[in-house]
C-alpha cells in the first residue's frame, strides 16, 4: 500500500507543477532558450490540448526565469494578444518591460494591450513612462472617435517631448489639434521643442539590439539599408565618408566602424584592397580579419558560432563573388 501512495503523490506533484522539463537560460540566444521557444511554439499551433500546456510553461518561465532581455515574457504577451486575452498580454508585456525598460517595441505593445484590456488607468499609475503612454493612447482614442479633444492632454504630451511640429501637421492628432481653441493651440505650440528624438533611429537601434551578429559585427549599415559610399562598397558593409540625417534634420557623421567591431573594420580594408587589386594590402587585411575572428571565438559560445559563420561567408565571397576576383588567390588563407 505504501509504494502505491508514494506513486500517487509523485504523480500528483508532477501534474501540479507547471515547471518545464527543459528550461531556458537567462541568455536569450542560448541553445537551451531557443530549443525551449521552438518546443513551445510548435505545441501552441499543434492542437488545443498542447496549446494550453505550452502556454502554461511559457507563463511559468516568464514569472520565474525569463531571459535578461524579457523576451520570453514578450513572446507570452504576443501569443495571448493573438488569442484575444488582452488582460494576460498586458501582464506579460509589463513583466517584459521590467527586464528591459527601454525597449520601444515592448512599450508600444504594452500601450496597445492596456487599451484593449481596459488597463489604461493602471498603466498611467505604473510609472512616468506609463503615464505618458496612457495619456497618448487616450488622446489618440478621442481623436479617432471624433470626440472633443482635451487641451490638457496635448499640453502634457508637449511638455514631455512627445508632440512635435510634424505630429501636429499630419496624422490622427493633427485634425484633433485643430479643433482646440486658438489660445490653447498657441500655448501648446510654445511647449513644443525641436525634437532630438528620431523614431527611425530608435527602430534601427532595436533591430541592431535584437540581431545576434551585432555582438561582433557592425550591423548598422545593414539595418539602415545603406548601399555604401566608398568605392566598391555594397549593402551591409560599413563605409567611410557616409553621413546620416536624422528625422529632425540633424546631420551626424557616420564613422568607419563602431567601437568594438574590429572584424568589420578589417573586412572593410580587405574590400577596399579588392577594388585596386593590391594583394599585399589584401593579405594584411585578411590576416587582421582572421585574428579578430579568433579573438571573437574566445569570447563565448555564441560569439564563436557567429565568428565561424562570418569566416565561412568570407571564404565563399573570396571564392565566388565577382567583387573579389582580383584577390581570389587569398581564399586559401581562410
């Protein structure tokens, strides 16, 4: 009888806990984390039975062992939002932001889910950023519904630097703004400063942050879609003499390579040598490239995998890409 009782207790304990069998790590790019996400997503779309169990696993890891960037909570939020469970998605996005409070994508989904779930008041009381997001959403909603706008909301957003001259010229808030009294419009316009915030740059920053290759390679040009300014440069290659114009009209110099991306700088030198066909410069550049590749491999498991991928890609380029025909003989160096 006693063994049977022990067996029943063990089985009940197994069914009561929602802890996953395979646990992710705090590293969002670790093999364990990626395998966990793959298993969960496959189960979510397989059947209704496996979906509920998978969602339970995802909720558990979000609350107990999320990755350092909050991505597991964010994934949970997206799945709940897709299912129409807006209150649960709001909870998930809030937890994701606790791990990564500056992520603009997380903030936007928190704002949208707060509106859908009726949690704008909670969002407003949550933090200073939450108050801004809530007021913006409430103002936007009033404007979409053609209801009388509140001048205090516009003034609040202007004081926080959210409103710009551009947002008042076009978009959903522009028509709403025009319905305010002239005296209110004048006061609000005085609060609007020349915005130094570039939403385009924030998008690029988020894309680069989520790109694992940003750990060892300057991915800025790739995500901005720049074609390059130097002779022989192509998309995704960092070049010299390029400049960047922000949304506010500020011209920023584009450096050759960002600090901490020596692999990119070494490859740029190799690319320039390929234009002139200078084999000695090309050989020096490729040795520098390989040295930096080996250095990256020693930094960690993920960095090693990324560096190996770059090394293999470099060999293929030297062997097959027409741009490197003058340095084709250097492929044997790799």
